[in-house]
């Protein structure tokens, strides 16, 4: 278990979450969820608790609220319990697909930066709707969707991966293009809206928030296990991370970019009262 924990820490999402823009796109969601009538708030896919802390901060000194962080990863929950010390926050192990097994009801569900990893999004949205009380709200976001690339930047992302593959070949590795990556097909904003309506929500409000990603944040996401597996399937994580770092340097040098703009999809859907 120690080795697994060490690898999880080495290739975790946590460094990316420390950038100010990441806090901003998640605070956008949190501010639209927290209100006097919402007392039980679920942070689904809470990970090490970065968004949970934003929820706690937004609630302030309210004593009638309860925040429940849910995540399938026990080690991430352990870190969250250390990071978030509020007495009205608790953390439980569970999956999005079986949310109602661990949370019987809630006024709001926040699901940040994870819905793109869900193969059966309709099933998860139906499960969230099952947990929400009538008039409850679901808010989620992602930067992995069809529309994330700002016009004129798609070439950079392709170039980054191509240069990383070149680095690997120079070092004697081959990318297994036939390998099945963790990343799934990206949906459009309209497709996300349609699934929400299909699964019992009013038509959601969707906004695209543009963020400028500095090179340091790109390097951090290039060291995240799921990003590595998606970009370079079949490559060991350490070799993949090193290749992505070198590929990033080459891509930035070739394009002359000092930051890369990208869109975040921000969605708020209210559970139908019917």
C-alpha cells in the first residue's frame, strides 16, 4: 500500500489545484450553490478537499449547514480530513454511481472537475437527482469538453502531445495508440444540457469561463496520472510525465506562447419539481 500511496502522491491532481485560476473556476460554482435554503451540501468527487474548503469558507459561521465530501479514494479522503477542519464537514467513501447509498438526501451537489471521467453520465445525473430534494441544485464544471479549446489554440495541444511522443521515441519508448485511455469522449455544452433535462432537471444555465493557463500549470497537469494515461496511453507514468515536460518546453518554444487560454464549462441545474 505504501508504494501505491507514493505513486498516487507523485502523480496527483493536487499541484494543479493550487493555481489561483483553479480556485476561481470552482468558487464560481460554489457561490451559485450556497444559500440560506441549502443546508446539506455534497462535494462529490471531493478528492483532497480543495473545493470542500471553498464551500466551508462560503458558508462562514452558519451553524445549520452540513457539508459531505464523497470520493472513492480512501487516501484522498484522509488528506481531506486533515485539510478541512470544520466541525460541520464530514467525508465518506463512495462513488458517483452509487451516491444515494451514502447520502440519502441533499439540498445541493457540487461536482467539480470530474464529470468528464464518468463513462455513463446519464446514470450519474439520475443518481444525483435521486439524492436531491425537489428544487435542489446540481452544479458541475469541467475543462475537458467539446468546446474547451479557445479558437486558434487547438494546434498547441496537438503539438504538445506530438512532441512528447517524439521525446519518448528518442528514449526508446513507443506509445500504444490502441490502448484504452481513461479519458472518455468529450460532450458539447448542449449535450450536457440535454442529459440534465433527460434525467429530471430543469434546463441548466451553462457558461464558459475563459482561463489563461501559465506554463507552470501545464507542467502540473502533465504530471497528473489521468492526463498522462489519456495523452500517452500505455506509457509508464514516470516516463510519460518526463516526456510531457520536455514536449511542453518544445511546444512553447515553437509557438512562442507564454500562456494558453482554455474554457471551463460551468453548469448549474435545478432539480425539477415535477
